C-alpha cells in the first residue's frame, strides 16, 4: 500500500487516490485544488492538480447556496 500526506494541509492519498482529511471520504484532487491548494498551498503541496482551474471553489459554493436560499431584501 502506498500512502502520502501533504505536509501543508494534511490531505491524504492512498494508492494515489485522494481522500478528504477528517472524513476519509473519497476525494477529488481538482476540488481540493480549488478549495485549498490554489489559495493556500505552497511549494510543499503535493496535490498534482495544484494550479489547475476547475473543480469546486468557495466562491462557487457560496453562489450555489445563495441560489438555493435567496435572501429577501
């Protein structure tokens, strides 16, 4: 078994498959990049998708929440 942990954020890879830290659910490297690595990663980040565009971002999640639950003004 091959395991790796990112020294920057603690994300885990088991046999080259990303799993979310904390939940250990199957992860998505592009989502991890959009949510964490692209803004907060550094040279120690081991995510192969760091720097790639796409996936989920916090801005995208906020927009989806606002569309699903509009605030009356």
